[in-house]
C-alpha cells in the first residue's frame, strides 16, 4: 500500500487558522459506513445521532505550553518543542532528560547549552533520527510553572502566527474542556468541539462520557517519510486508562453497547488496551491503516486530517478509503474548515 494513495488537494483557504466563535458551532459531517450515506449538521446537535446506552470515550490529556524560545551559546536563536520526559526510559532519575524538537539555523553541538532566560537552560545530550534530540533541562523551582510563564502553546505548523506570537485565545482554545493531565505537545482536536452544553444534551439521552489519557507526541508533527505505508513506524506515546473506565468499556463490550471514540488518540488507546489484554498504562506505537480489524469502538468523532498522514490512514481503515475520500471531496465542495481548528466528522 502506497502513501501517495492517501494524498488529496486542499485549497489553502480551507485550512482553519482560528477556531469557531463557539466550539459547538462548528459544522459536523455524519458518515454512515454501511449505508454509504453522508449528512450535514452542526456539532451542537451531535446528540441526535447518538442513542441511549452509547459510551463516548474522550482523551483528557492537557497541552503543555512546551514551545520555548532562546539562544545557543553562539548567540543564535533557537526554538525548542519539549515532547516528553525520558527518565523512565533508561536515563538516571536525577537527570531531567527530555525528548525535543530543535529548530535553529545550524544544529547545536552536543554538550552545548541552550538558554531560555534566567529560569531555564538546557544541555544538548544526543541527536537522534527524524529531527529528534535528547536534552537535559536545568532549572530551579517547578518546571510546569516556568513553562506556564515563558512557554507558548505548540500550535501545528499549518496554523500561521507572526514571529512565534499567538493570539490571546490560542492557549485556551487549543485545549479541550476535558483537559486534566498535563503532558501533550498537541491537542486531541476532536475533543475541541465539545462544550458543557453538548455534554448535558448527550447525558440527557442516556449517553455516558468516560475519559482516558494519551499524551500526544511528535507523531502529530512529523510527516510519513516512507513510500510504503507498511514501512512506517509510529512514535511511542504514553497512555493510561483508569480502572473505572476499563470496567465500563469491558461491560459495554459484554452487553453490546456502542462505543464511540472521540478522536484518533482515543481510538488508538482503546485498540491498544484490548490488544494488550486490558493493560491500564504504558506506551503505544500502534499504527492503524486499512486492513486493520477493529475490536472495540463502533463509531468515531474526528476532524479532517492532513494528506498522507497516519490520522487519515486510521479513519480510512475505519470507514473505508473510498468512503473517506468521497466525504473529503464533499467537505471541500461545501467549504468545510480543515485540520485542528476546523470542523468535525462523526463516523457511524
């Protein structure tokens, strides 16, 4: 299977640069897999397409303001995106080693120091594949508090902001209402459409919302660089499912209740959990593409994804490649807004 089979042309003006004025006012395309039918509505009315007994599984990860700007020892500018701490993966506990993306005119030297102001510095430890680095953070006090002060929200590169600046609403809008556990380098964007109003409506219909956690990492930012889909390897990301959520999902599967995965992150965690015999936490590098046999969820809420991306491959595996590309073409014709701040799709 070739990666180019998942390519499509998107008019640049359809890439959403700002969120909808109200989260649940975004448009919603409803795709029926078996009937091969498409309907159009708004996200605020998603409850009309769900039924009593359904369980909606959301990702409660919280985006860390992990995009930091500083200088190399030479004085050159450097931008760093902190992805995940690595102390549980072989480094000594006393060293605060993080995996990161580094952007600067010339690669920093191993052992050199990057400065992000008086509160935070980093020593370059190791250069890895695909633009990844290991760095040791050096600071006094609480790292999360420091990042809240000096860091910026790591918006995807297709959301354009001048000179690394952000609009005042970005930090709040690029965060779901479910966000509880800090650790992501990107938002689980399918969840961005939910409001408390939507939650109240679906609960009145007897639909339950349950959380799990997947900390979104570098896979969101990096393109698929191989020609054949099967040759791609996903970056590992940490996930966690509470015993309560695990129990509810297990019972739902036993009683035939419909499970709706909110986002590709929730989808991958649910399938990982099942394949690992209900393991509640760990790392997943599960890559879902056409041919995959789904074991857990029967419906999915998702956004419109980039060409050639692993996210597009996942939704194509679930709904069928032909159906997804038909839906995407209709979305383009009807001028839906694409990507993180864009509109939503419900696949049933």
